[in-house]
C-alpha cells in the first residue's frame, strides 16, 4: 500500500486528541476567561453587582453613558461580548500560531457579539417556554460554533462542513456547553458543571479546528 494513499494523507486528529500540555494550558486559560465573563453577565442580568474583575470600575460604568444608553440587559451583553472577544482572539492565535489580521478581528468581533446575543435571548426565553429556549440555544450555538470553526480555518463565514467528524464534533461540543449552561443557570451553586462543560467544549473545538 502506498504511503501517499488518501487514507494516510488525510489522517486527522480525533475529537479527544491531547494537544500537548502547553496547548491544554491555553485551553484552560481561555475557558477561565469565558467562565468569568458568564458569571459577570448573569450577575448583571439579574440586577446584581459583578463578583470579580470589574471591581471598583463597575459603579463608574453603571452610572456612565454606556449603561444609561443600553440598559441593564444591553450592558450585561456588552460585558459578556468583551470577554468572549478576548477568549476568541486567544483561541484563534493558539489555533493558527500567528496573531490575527484585521479581517479576522472583524470576523471574531462579529461572532463574539452573536454569541453574546444568543446567551441574552436564551435567558429571556427561559421563563417564556423552556423547550423553546433550549431548542433556540442549542441551534443558535451550533451555528455560532460552526462560524467560529470556519474563521479558524480561513473559510467563508457560512460554509457548511462536508466532513462528518467536523459536524459531529461541533454538535458534541455544543451539547456540552448547553448542558453546563442549563445546569448552572438553574442552580448557580453548580458552577463546576459549567466549567466542565465549557472545558470539554473548548478541548473538542481545538481538535475540530485541526480537521480539514
């Protein structure tokens, strides 16, 4: 059998492939950034005060022009979008090994804002209809994850994957994030479930990003 056969040339990492300690630590770091952003977002959305990094800057921001113009929900969404933007930039750099271009920044800003909006809409839908809320959340996050994967690979924004393992990986990592989020929003004492779901999501997402 020739070593240049399609099977050999196209061998791809599995969804649970260990990327090495360095890359794994990067995954842990940007997972932590997302978790902090979500904690801040939910606290602000519920009319509370942030728990961590906004610190003493929060009263200034809250009473300033930004908060007064966009309202509580909008301000919370903006805070979450900033955390997600930082997370996604680190993710992109880790995946490609080089800093992002201007075009990539715009793309990352776009789908980071989209993801923030998805979390906001989901939270608003929960008291309206739980089934509708989780259906929307799952479907919308799957689309956002697909877009994020396309950006990592330099593909067009809405290109649909023709590879079964990519589709499966995106579905699994989306379900992982949704389960963690649903459990955590239902009981904020179960933060560990959110962390586990998010960590698994990002672990699989990195491997999916290597599959062509």
